[in-house]
C-alpha cells in the first residue's frame, strides 16, 4: 500500500520545527503552497505559537517571515 502523502499543514509544521521560519516565496518554491497565510492560520488554531515579522526587501517589496516562538 502506498505511503500517505503529507498535507501542506504537516509539511509546513515540519519545516517550522526544523528551520524555525518561512516566507510565502519559500513555501511556494519548496512545498508548492500557494496560501501560506491560510496554513499559518490553521497551525495557530491548532496551538502552534507563530510570530509574523513584516519585512521589506532591497527592491521595496513587502513580505512576511513567519517564525516559531
């Protein structure tokens, strides 16, 4: 029987446990997650302590880096 695939929530939770932070661009490139905000909302609802840090890149593009607390 084939091994069950991890959900997006499980993949992001594992990433946060191992790395400690992620951005939407990283989530899209590595895990093909299109709405990291939704995943973070569900993880917070499940009790994960996550901090949002608003940042601006050198070109002026704004983004959020999510950190575990």
